[in-house]
């Protein structure tokens, strides 16, 4: 199928974007990398009158460190994240996850901001943003807002973005010497959207407890889903190779079935992923302890 006819503009100023969003309301759509939107237009799931291409807004580009946060402009592509030394140094979880997002051809065009704004429950970036305690910076005609990732993803493809607002950038706290992270997902073929996946983050301590742990799943619910019971265990009981398996069994999420997998299968697969991640986390902790012993 082909998209229905639409008008197209590529503003040079963000104020113009706000004015057009105000004027056209629901009849306007922002287009960034187009890697999701173009498919929905071609399938006529959406027939906007106007496409507003934000690709010429330089203010939405670039990766930088500001204080103790790494800032990623909304127009930064998945490939730029994959290739960035700054990201590798300050938010290594994102560098490791980037190759899991679609294929390189799509990563060359698709943007971080587009993925966050679209909020696909199987997408990697929303889960990473919650796992890293990140922020989404949005702006509209009435000014700028900083929204914590925990409050941004509200429901299926539904975010805290208000009509007329645009995602400007996202920020994540820079990694510290004790930060650790692990990510894994199960996919039918590399580059497909994941069946389930998860990110685990937290601070390593000498006694095996994990400081401020986050265990966040993708593909299990309508939004990035935190496993609160497992987080509580990581905070209160030392993580070892043995307890890793017990913690994974305590997983307290209630995944929804999809077209191909029952809820039971998804829970099983989620536990498989989590067990792997916690094992790797425990290994990393043991390595940190050995390094510490050698330097003592
Ligand atoms: C074959 C295929 C496989 C894929 N696999 C994966 C995958 O494994 N994991 C994954 O996460 N994604 C995957 N994607 C999606 C891809 O990552 C998209 O690039 C991403 O989801 C959307 O980014 P975009 O820049 O292309 O956004 P667009 O398609 O341009 O826009 C998507 C939506 O976000 C809105 N939007 C875009 N930017 C902004 C902004 N700054 N402010 C407000 N609203 C905005 C648009 O209006 C639109 O509603 C896949 C896509 C394809 C085609």
C-alpha cells in the first residue's frame, strides 16, 4: 500500500514546529527518522494532513556531558549511539544495547527521540532509560519540562508528552566506578523486535548487596516493567551465583500474551533472561572483589 497524500514541511526553527502543531492539532505528525512512522503511513494506520520533519533542527542533535548527566539529543540516531566514545565511557549500557536495535540500515536513520516518543513496549531504549533513571526533556509552546523516565511511559504507545510537545533530548546519570549493568533479550532473528528482554543496573558493593538496583523488562507489558521483588532482594541479600537463580525464580511480573507466545511462555522466558543477567552480574561482582584483593 502507499501512504495517503500529505503536505510536508521541514522547519528550521523549533518555534515553527510548535506553531504548526498548534494550527494542525491531530492532523499533524512529527517525523524524525521515519523508521516507524513511514510504515504506519504506508499501511494507512495513520493519515495525517501534514508531516513536520524535525530533521533540520540542529538543537536536537548531539551527545554531550553536562555536569553528572549524559545528554542525548532527540535526533541522535541509534547508530551514532552505537559508535559514540562518549556514550561508551559514560553510559556503556546504551553502547551495548544499540546493536540489538533493528539492523544497521535502520539504526542509521532511526532516532533515540523517536523511539522514546513512540514508546513501543518491545523497544530497547525506553527500558534502558528507566533502568538508568533517566529523564526526558520535552518542549512545547508554553516552555520546557523535564520528565523522569519513571513518569514518562504511561501505557501502550502512550507517554506523558502533551499535544503540541516535542522530545528535545534525554539525559542519563553518568556511570560511576561502582556502576554495573547487564542487558540481554530473546529474539527469533537478530534485528527483530525482542520477545522479551531486560536490563539490570546497580552499584556494586564489597558485601554483595547491590545499591539502587533496577531490573526492567521489555516486551512483557505495555510499558517498561520493573521487577520490584527482585530489586528488593538485590538490595537486601548478597548476590552470588547461587542466589542469582533464586532471585530469578522470585520474578514478580505478570507478562501479557502476544500473538505468538502465551503469558506462561513469556514468564518462563523472562526468568531465563533474568537468570543469565544475574549470573553475569554476580560474575562481575566477583571480578571486582578479586581486583580489590589484588590491589590491597
Ligand atoms: C524492520 C524494523 C525493525 C525494527 N526493530 C526495532 C527494534 O528491534 N527495536 C527498536 O527499539 N526499534 C526497532 N525499530 C524501530 C526503529 O528503532 C525506529 O527508528 C524508532 O522506533 C523510531 O524512531 P524514528 O526516528 O524512526 O521515528 P519516526 O518513525 O520518525 O517517528 C516515530 C513516532 O515518534 C514521533 N516522534 C519522533 N520524534 C519525535 C520527537 N522528537 N518528539 C515527539 N515525537 C516524535 C513521531 O511523530 C511518530 O509518532 C524497527 C524498525 C523497523 C522498520
